[in-house]
C-alpha cells in the first residue's frame, strides 16, 4: 500500500472550552497586526516628513506670481540639512544645523519666522551671509551691482473675476543665472527704496516676489517684518506644487472640488 493511502491517528476533537478560547486569541492577533501596521505607517510618515519632504500650503499672496494662494507644495527638508525646526514638535535636541548645506540665491525657501518660530514663512533668498542688499527705485542691488530686470507681459490677477487687475511683471536674473518672475504693483512703493542691509554671518536675506505686497527682510521685525533669517530657522526649499485650488470650494462641498482645482499648476516645479 502506498504512503498516500495511509491514514494517521484521528485528531482529537477540541473541547467546547478550547474552541471558545481560540476565538479571542485569533481576534487579538488580528487587532495586533492592524495596530502594528498603523504604527509602521505613522513611523514611516514621520520619517519622511522629518528627513525628506514636508507639505505646506500658501495662505497669502506675497509670492505671486511664482506661488498663488491655494497652492500646496512639497519642501525638500534634506536640502539644507537639519535643525531643531526639522523635528516633530521642534524638539531642541541639538543646536544649529547638522549635515548643513548652504542655500543659493534665488531659492524659494520655507523658514521659521525669527520673531515667532511657531510661524512658517516662505520667501525667495536674495542675500547670502556678508552680502550688501539694497532696493533702489524698485530695482534690487546685490553688493552694489544691479540685478538685471526685464519687462514682460502683465500679470493678470483674477482674484476678483468681475474686475481682473493687470500688474507690471518682470523677469529678474540673479548673478548665478537663476531667473524668476516678480511683480511691481506700485511705482515708488514703501519698500522700493531702502537702506543698505549688510547680511550678518550665518544669516540670510529674503524677499517676496510680489515686491510691493510682502513683509520680508526689508521690514524690521519690530514692526511686523522678517528681518535677517538665521540659518537655524531654515526648513528647506520649495520644490513641487502637488495641488492647487482657487478656493472656490469648501471641504464639505465635493461637488465643487473639480471646478475649483487649478489643474494646470499641479506638478509644476517651483522655480
């Protein structure tokens, strides 16, 4: 007789008490597996958010035309290294930055507001440590050299569709070749003619692309501005717009989400 025809000993039937106790054990194993999956997902999400990319949204128009109100973007937190503000809850585990890398002129960066580090800001770096920065007649000067600015077509602001507004728009070119668009809403605006700012060692100078509608390093922190930005306050450069909405739909109005989404901006790189 072949082995396939053999029959082993008859399994002992489980008692009623054993069958009853097996069910909770099985449920516990399922709950434990689910809990582990959730914990792993949270740990991975925190690791990505802490060391790689963090999402931010744009609540104001200070970076128009580069960034619009309602843009959602990813910031590369690894680009400049890490500070306490890279960590969850801003844990003060170390001082300064580790694995630090210097930003470049023209980077659009997220940083913690020096006068209130609980607030995130986003501006464009125009001044590096030791630079002399000045604005004359709306034109940016770096170390007494005029930053090239060329007039292009007007930017059309459709914030109020019934009354679109045309705003003078320029392409500005940094000494390192970085090019980006800026707006000049008002000739001889309040920040179009400034003193010379000498950027201290370890600090940076930043401005909004919407030059007449930006509280930035040109404005003293004592009156609500930004001032110089310490390297420790940098979070990282903005890299990619992953979603954009005009604001025409609320969270509880899914039937309006499609119409409010600015599909043409999704996956745009931040220049």
